[in-house]
């Protein structure tokens, strides 16, 4: 779902709160999607037509090639401190070894919306 152009974290979360799973979101009608708080009609139409900014299969292949993984906001391993901020990212891309949750950590975080300038 994070590959849908224009779909931000808040509406992403609202969609999952209403429909529970990404599969149910993609099965929803345009009229059902329009009942979700904050969704724009252009984004709802992109969901219905499954218009993505990148091919999901290609993204998964790149993740596997990089030996990385995806961590969803709903995953029990999602960092608690990050989960508690106002607008947490719904998807994290992780690479490297796993670290126990009880340690104090520092992270380097990239832009959610990178640009060629940045």
C-alpha cells in the first residue's frame, strides 16, 4: 500500500483501522474507500485501480537481493518508541543484524519522501 502515490501514513493507518488488512483495502469499492477519514478521491481511485509508483514484485526482489526485510507498523517487532510518535512510518525497511529491544539505540533515518536534491 505504501507504493500508492499520494497515500500518506495517516490515511494508510485509517485504511487499516477500517479494513484491517491490505488485502481488504484493495478489495474495497471506491465508495467504501471514500468513507475513510482523510482520503482523497484521487488516492482512492489509485487504490481501486492498483496504481503503484513501482512494481511491488520488483520492490520485493530488490529487498531480498539486499538481504533486507520489511517491518510493518502492526508487527510486534516494530520499535515501541517509534510506534508512539504522532505520525509513525507504517513501513520500515531494515538491513543488518537484529538488536534486542531492551537496549538504548541510535538510528539513522532517511527521508520518507526523498528528492533528487536531497
